[in-house]
């Protein structure tokens, strides 16, 4: 992931930090999370939910690295 992060400009880093799921996607994720907690996900829903969670985690890591890059660049 570091080679990717090294290509970020401050502008790209700021844009990545602002990324959020659109309301429709967030509503779907909330629905799937509730069903997961209740133990009522179908196998297809479980796959959708797990894929979305993995993507969200990956994005969170990229956003954390973008924040760190901005802090370092602001100190320079």
C-alpha cells in the first residue's frame, strides 16, 4: 500500500479523507449489519456484507495514511 500512498498529493489526500458512502449504500449496509447481528443474513447477503466491510476497512486504512501524509506535509 505504501507505493500507492507515496503517489498522493495533498489534494488527493484531502479528497480521500472526505470519501463517505452515499445514503443509499449506507442504508443498505445498516440493514445488512442489523440482519447480521440478528443472525438472519442469507448466504448472498453475508457475502455482500463481508465484501463491503472489507472494502470499508481498506478505505479506512487508506484514509488514515492520507491523514498522516497531510500531517507530515504540514510540518514541512
